[in-house]
């Protein structure tokens, strides 16, 4: 296939996805649901982080989770064990979720009634950056075990994300991890990215993460009130 044909196919795929993402976004807005797309490389601790977060937030918000993996329902089962509804989406050979998959999974969740929807994307710092799912924003989860230069190696993902959660911060002292350099690299590709440090194992930093979520939720509710006049 010629390079021109490949580019056209990619444009067609992304164009269709963007139209479906706009449909998703309209549905989420109509339901008053705040949607976060969690992205990371495999092993960053995204699922462990999400398990802790939904367990601790479920008494404050209606919450649903869409889990994306190539195979297994392991992560959805971990979420359901907290009492939160979760839908597993297996992508097979696919390296990311797309807007159609998310729209179909959302249909299978209970009505969230002004709550939160977390989408845990397939572990991959490349493909998910290009696909809008209709989310309010992307949250990139990055762990101290991955090395400081990940934002420079995978700039599209960090440029597309509103928040970087640096997980496994409890391990930083034994890894000789340079936090300041990591933040510098992230802001080199995305000057506006917000950064929080957390530990899914100990709970360190989660109160700040929840405050960030509540701030975004309050802005959504204010926008709804303004739209209603």
C-alpha cells in the first residue's frame, strides 16, 4: 500500500472515530457524567490506582468503569470487587480503545446520574494518544520505575493529557528517581500539564487527586447551570 493510501486510511479511521467521540461526549454531557480516560504503559499501576480510587470515592459519586485490555476480564473483576460497576472490553489484537467500543460499553453500565466514568485504556503510550473517546480529559499514569525520560520518548501521550499522575512514589528513594527532571520533561512537551505524585500501595497523594477530581466535577456542574440559564 502506498504511503498516500496509508495516510488516507488513517484519516478515514480517525475521522469516523472523532464523529463517534462527539456523540459520546454529547451523551455524557446530557447525563451530567464527568469522564476520565486513564492511559499508561503496562505495569505503571493504573488498575491498582483505579481500584483504590473508586473504592474511596464511591460513597461520594455514582461511578462506572470501562476496562480495556487485549484479553482477560481480570481488571474488571478487580473493580467489581469494590462494589463499582465495570464493563470489560477486549480489543484482541487492537492496541487501544476507540469511541465505538466506549459507546457500546457505556450502554451496558447503569445510569451514572451525574457521576464519574473512568475509562482504563489498553496499556500503551502510543496508540491511545490519537483516539478521542469523548472524555473530558486524559490522565496519564507514569510510575517511578519507568525512568524519567518517558515524556520525551512518548511526547504525543503527554501532550494529550491534562494530568500526569506519578505513581509508586513510595519507591522513589530506592530507585534514585529524579522527580524534578521528570516534571521538566513532561512540561517540555506540554507546558500546561498538571502533576501529582501518588502511591496506589500506601495511598500517599490520593487526597490531592480526589481534590483535583472534585474541582473538575464542580466546573462541570457550574457549566451545566450556566447553560440552563
